[in-house]
């Protein structure tokens, strides 16, 4: 088996899951981590907790196996693509152009996906976000891999400096060796953004010693024109990287809203799938197609993810286990697939918002929907894809209501990418963070809105060259 990627956590290879026959990606942990019983127990517990997570921007973690005393393996769904760290290495070596539109296209996938994770898993942090644990697919998706490692990292009690040097895990300046704070996800996103803007991976000492100098020297390229990175983007990046603990983002939701506000003010920033497609095409010509494994043996069924690409879900937050979950040994796996029909039968109050998710057939497929170029700067891209969540506590909250108005009237009103009709529109809505948008022809605008239970929220969105969207919540 050829190695896909290696870092301080271990090496990744492709293999066939003996339980399902699916091709999977296997992270074989480094010997120092295998020997640490606390590490394996903590990761095993997190794997069990997040076993039912489904999202097309996450490489689903299947299970943790210990085939022998000196081996520990994390099995994840295979996502055909390249590690972003490798993409950046080739980009830097070959001097491939990486313009600001491509950077924005990738960040507008990463940021909402991380924000939604923290919203559904309030006491959990991914904690290990970085180019080494992101996969770029040929279709333009940026997928989070190995998102279950944070509890294990906490058991190592490494200093901030050692975590960066050994594992490429980025933490805020003020952090405890035994706890990864929620702001670590903001720092991780900041490291990814900084790396994309530089067009290369960060050197070992750059993150620890001179990140401020890097930010001040950043340039952005658009339509073959290079200029200094805009002040708004630079300020946002400094807050993400926690240059000042008093102004740094304390949550990924705060980071997301600030990012979209920054884009709304910088009218020259346009997210276009065409620039991302072109970059990937150039990269693939140099690096070649993603590695593959031998075809599936005849008679072995497709995995649930492959057979039901239309179904996405996010399991409601599980109760913490009182004792660490043991590592699984090969054998029959308990049913852990989240089934929307079963869930709706178990939780009568479920009313999830649904969207159609098409299987990828090329670069003009999913990415063109998620990153459609418009004549305006979109205020929000809070939903790159839909998360369907079954929550047993939904019925405990009184219903909320939303009123969507637009200029011009008669625009198509959307909530989390679902077209609900023409404006003005009044409808009920579940409490939580939603993406509200309107569309007329090729013009569209989106706005992230926090809906409170029992509150009537009024939204006005104007489709004009200048960003002029506002939310006016008020209790009735």
C-alpha cells in the first residue's frame, strides 16, 4: 500500500474495510501515540460520540482499531483528493497562481463547516484544523479529515510550541497543555487562510515567532493584478490568529459573521468557481489524479455514503460517556447509520430543512452550486451544504417566525438553500443559525441570522450593487 500522506500523527494509506468491503483511508498512528493508552482511549471516546456525523465536507470517521499491541488505526471514509498541505507544497514549488477568488472559494467552504460543527457539538472542539488535515477534491470540495483527534492531543500535555513543531496543531498564545480551547478552531482557520494567501505551508518558526510580519507582508492577486492584502482581510486574519486575546474570535460563529461582513465591505472580492476550477486543473496536470485502490470485489455492497449520496445528517449531541470507549476489534459493527426515516419516527417534533444534494459529476456540479459567481458580493455563504439535524429537544422551544422582504419584491426567498416562494414571505422557522437569501435571476444575496425561539425576526435584503442587507429582530 502506497503512503498518501504523513505528518506527526502518523501515515495515511488506502485499504479495504474488512467489515464492509469499502475503500477507506487508514491513519496508522505514530509509535509514540500508539504507546499512550490515554491517547487511544480519548480518541476512541470521541470516535464513538461522533460516529453518526454526516456531512459532505467531512471525511466520516468510522472507527478506531487496535489490530495489535503496537498498532492503532483510525479508519475514515475515502475522499478522493489531495491533502491541502501537499497542494500548497506543489503550488509553491511550481509557482502556481493562487488568486484571491480561489482563496475565498475555499474559505467559504471551510468556515461554515467548522461553525456548524461547533454549533451542534457545543462542548467539543475540532482543535486540529490545518492544511495537513484538509483534503481538496478534484471537484473543488475542501473536506475536513480526522476531526476526532483533539481529546487525544489533550492527553499528551504538550506545550504550544511542541504541538506545532511535532503535530502541526496551532493553539492560541494563551492555552493550557491539557485543554484545547474553542478559539483553537479560529486559529486553525487562520493558519489555513494565511497559508492559502502565502501560497505555501508555514515554516516551523513562522507561526511561533513572526506571524505578524507575515500578515503585514501579504499580497493578493486578482485578474493578474497584485496588491497589498486589504486592510479588512488583514484585520480579520489577525483576529482569527489571536494576535490580541481581547479582540480575537472566541467562537467560529463570531469568526464566520465577521468574515462575511468583511467580504460585504470589500466589493472587489468575488467568489467564483471558475478560478478554483482553473487552479485545480493546473495542479492536477502537475500532480496527477488522486491515488486509487483496486476495484471493489464483486458482490460487496456499496457503503451507505456512496449508495445514498442524497442523505446528509448530523446526529444530535451525545451525552458524554462516563468511561472511555474501548477500541473496536474487527467484528460485526452495531448499527450506527443515521436514517432520516427512523429518526422522524423516534422524534415526532422533527421538522428538518432539506435540500437536494446531487452526486458529483465534475467541476461544474456541486462546486458551481455552492460557489456560484454573482454580480454582487454575497453577504453570506453560511450554508455550503445542508446539515439535517434530528433534535429531541426541538419541541421544548416555542416556534419562531421570520418575515423576508426584498427590493425588488417578488424575489425568490430561501432559507438554508430551500426555495420557499416569492417575497414578501412569512413563515415559521426553527431556532438556531440559518442562512437567509433572496435571488432574482443571477443576482443573489445571503445573510446569516440567529433565530431565537418565540421571536419574530424581520429581514430586508436589497439586491443592488451596494451591500445593504439588515436584520431587525423583535419580540412579539
